[in-house]
């Protein structure tokens, strides 16, 4: 059984809903899943080796960038451990066109991470299509 971590930060609850769908998809595919809401629990580089795959979720903030108060420091602490690791990315946005996700994917590829599936983004709250895509992302990580 593979072990999957779903690590996220959510300001409005949209990315939290996506995280739950990713976790459901991974569990449905037979994985053991731990969910880390970074407002409630810590996750960093020391945790990476414990998991076969990791889903990272963060909404777009400001000028389409990762939230830098809570999420970005946690993610940056993991970057040195991501080489060869199977990961997935997801998040919501309220404006713009998803540029933050493209640059985040590039960062992860430069870190040597393996993107297990297409990243999932949605405008505001996830609709049925976004939820299905999140579940598929979770299954791909499992």
C-alpha cells in the first residue's frame, strides 16, 4: 500500500475542498493518506521521505504567486528532498489565468520532482469537473 501526503493551505476553503477530493481519490485507489492543513499541522522536508507521493495544494495569491506566510516556507523546506519524488499540485484562484501554477510546476521539475498527473486549478470553488480532476490526481499519486 502506498503512503500519500496531502499538504495544503487554504484561505477561503476552496483549496481545502480540493485537498479532500485529492485525499478521497488516493484512498479510493488503495493508498494510506495523511492530510496536513498547514494552519493546523506542520509538514516539512523531514517528512518527505515518509511518503511515496505528495500532493501540494495552494491558492494563487497577490500577483499569482504561492501564499508566502504559511505555505511557501513549508514548501521551500521540502524542495531539497523532492528529487525523484512523485508529486501532484492543485489550487484555486480568483483572478488571472493560472500563471502561478505553471511557474510552480517549473520549480518542482527543476527540483527533480516527478509530476504524477496534470496539475489541477479551478476558479473559486471547485465545480464537479475540478473535484473529479482532484480525485484523479489523488488516484495517480496512489
